[in-house]
């Protein structure tokens, strides 16, 4: 592709444009260091859980040798006495062993049978059995439920009423949800679904695909309203024709979490439109203090998507999950389908279960994730499930003021501050701002610094992508075009996730430098 042509670029998705920008930036004209603030991949990782995982593998191998040991071929762990041997193995002299011992105290408090738990953890990390039950390992679900309650519900107690399906990242969670909503006739071509734009691109792209043919109802947030979703936008859901709401909260790229007014509005909406299906993607929830998910205020109507990728720096592990209330609208809507469609669904699932009509929606997602026929070998790999559990436990043992979470927030807040200082713009320090991403509006910046006439010149003489491209080509700075997310032309997304704080100051300066060069050209004309 010829990247000199911005018109062609505008045909691509935001992340594909970014790949093109990377190439330009790496050989930038000024020979600046190349700064990629495009992607949301964090540049930190959680150490504690990874070391604990390693230690479990060591113990697991030792346990396996007990039953059979012929060179590299060893047996499988036995449950009998495993707890005692595990405690004996742990020395408590290292932080990692101390953490593992603390886990046992904590799970004792949850009334988990620790012998059973240790066997689950050890078999899990070794990966010596198919995931059974396929949806989620038994004790793992209990622990993950505690994690979700502690980080996302803000005091609402739902841990013992929630079912979890761990998935290959939030990405697979999204795919499985769309797939099963369609397969179970809960969304059909022509249905209206609401989306809070600007939004993470897949939520815009998937519904438009020929497979789904959904009609989007755009609940728009704007910069003037600090990217808040206003109650009057939420009121548009009071319409039985709107079948579903897909929402990212805190939003990406707006980075704002719903405040208590918005959550109250949602609570009212599901009373007036009780069939509304809500899918909330709370991947950034832990970056907001006192965050509360929609699932906590409307559990009956909501599926929750979570990912360990961002907080724990674990994008390569592919760790996410779907959570659903035991009593939910998805199951009810399936029961209420017309006779003919119910019969089709019975036929669809009776290959793998005895009472297909009673199969809950969450189990249908598990079955659908493996094209039904392979339901018995479905489920997230057990090492991945245990990694999720260990990440969750780092938080559960740290308690409400988890220093790891505090540090992750402080890091992105510092980067945000540096960027805004360099851009000479006021910061938004409201509690709901996760600061994980920032949207910079080039046209607005142009007007603020050089006046309306220059803004007009910039908007009419150049394609909106021109600035992004010049920034990459000349300065070596890569940002993401937010038009692909449903933002207006001129909005660029800066990710605060993946560069050291001082680089954000540089990025701010380089944005202003490029703007000044456009302005010099404008003056010369
Ligand atoms: C990063 C991101 C995801 C993807 O999470 P993975 O677990 O890495 O697949 C999902 N939703 C949103 C809004 C994201 O920003």
C-alpha cells in the first residue's frame, strides 16, 4: 500500500492505520527516538503471581515423580496428603512461598477444602487433564468471583450468585457472546443495539458484519461533556425496540467510568425495558477508584466481560472471562422464544446434553465456543485458569487498598500529567477518569493556540489523517486515529499504558511543534 495517500489510509481500521504509521515513524525525518503511544498494551507486569505459578509447577513436578519416574516421563499427582506435602515444600522464607501459604489461610476462610484446592492448582498448572467441568474449575470459580466482587461491584454482594466462564482474553469473551446471542436468536438481523461511542473498534465492526446485520443506536459521548455518558443518552434505551446495549466502562478511548447518576439511570432503564440485554466490558474497571460495574446495579440483565491483560500486563497469556448472574434475562428470553425457534435450539444442543431446553445461556456459550460437537473438550486451558486465579489472589490478599493497583493508577496518572503539562491543557482529575487513554483533538488545539481561522484552514486544506501521518513521518510519534472508534475527525488517541512518563512530555512537545509548522505554512500563504 502507498502510505503517501491519506485517502487510502482512511479506508482502514484504526489499528491497521497505526501499523502503517509505525513504519513511517521508525525512519522519521528528524531521527527522533521512535515513540509508539498507539497501543494499549501496558509496559508493566505483575511479578508475584508469575513467580507463584512457577513455584506451583516445581511442586507439581515433584509430586508427579512420586507416582512414576522414568527419566523425563513422570506420573500424575495424587490427592491423598497433597496439602501436607505442599505446606512442607513451602519454606516461607521467600516472598513467593509466603504468598502461597497466605493463599491457604485465605481460602480456608472461604470454606474451600484446601486439599481439593491444591490438587486443582497443581493439576491446573501442569495441564495434565482436560478442563473439568469445562466451563470453569470448581475452586477457581469461587476465587474469581471474590475478585470480581472486590474490584468491580463497589460493595454490592454478588459473588455467590454469579457464574463465570474464563476465556482466551476479553477478545474471545466478546466473540463468544456475539456468537451465542446470534445462535440462540437473541439478536437477529435488523435488531437495534445501542453502543456508547467512541468505542473500542471491534464493537463497531462486529455488529456491522454480514453475519449479524445489526442496526446501531449510538449513545454518544463528547469532549465538551468530558466523555461522560449523559442520562438523556441513557434514556434512549427506554425503548423495547432496543434489544441490547454493548458498553465499554470505563470507556475506551474516552476513559471515563459511568458515575452514580448514570448507573441510577441504567437501573431505571431495566425496570422500564426489562428485556434489555446489557454486555459490559469492564477491562479498565480497576483503574478507577470506587468503580462500580453496571452488573452490580442490573445483574439480571447484564453479562460482564473482564480481562487480566491490562492490569496485570498479561496480554500474551490471553486471560479474560464472562460473568453472568444465575438468574438472568438471557435464559428467560430463550424460554420465551416462539415454538419453532425453541425446537431448532433443542435440536442444536441435544447432541451434547440430555435436557437441551434447560441448558443455561452461559453453558451454551461454552458449547458454542467449540462448535457444540466439541463441548466435552471445551473450556480455557487449565494453566490459563490458574494464572487468572493467582492474579486474582494477589489482589484478594492485599485487601481494599491493594498497593499493586494503586501503583498502576499512579503510573498512568503521572504519564497523563506529563502529557497535559506539555500540551498546556487543563487536566481532568475527576474520580471517573481512568486516564488509561487520552483523546487529543487537533482542530480544537489549533483553534485554542492560533485562532478560528487557522482551525478552518487546517480542516479544509488537509485530510484529517494528515496530521497523524506528519507526526509519524517527521517526529517519529505514533498515535491512533480515533475516527475508527466513532470519534469525530481530528481526535487522536494517546495511550498512557506503554511509555515512560518523560516520553509523554516529549509527545506533547512534538504535537505542538507539528502544529506550529502547519501554522507557519498557513502564515506564509
Ligand atoms: C484491551 C481490550 C480488550 C481485550 O482484552 P484481551 O483480554 O487482551 O483480549 C477488550 N476490551 C477492551 C475495551 C479493551 O480495551
